[in-house]
């Protein structure tokens, strides 16, 4: 099993701290706003290695690290 990050799109305020700490470049801006009007981030599951850097840095606790099977989707 692999570990992957998942983000709560409605909690994300688009501060981009996670983008800067992701060692694989798996996190990027979506270009879409959530219900609060923030441009949230998305995760490329193919690039995500589940390291948890995004989980640690996020001031709004938007991330969880989950165990996945297969491609992580």
C-alpha cells in the first residue's frame, strides 16, 4: 500500500504554503474557487509520495494522509 495526501477543498484558503514544501511538486493551484471564494490547491496523485509535508505545514489542517491501493485514486 502507498500513502497519499488528500485535501479538504472547502477548508483550503489557498495560502500556498503546501506548494512550497512539496518535494515532488504534486500540489498545484486549481484555478477554481471553493464556496468561500478561495482558489484551493489540488494534488497530483501520481506525483504524491505521501511524505506528509503538506499535512505538517498547513495552518488550516486541510490535509490528511491516507493509505491507498493502486494509483491512489
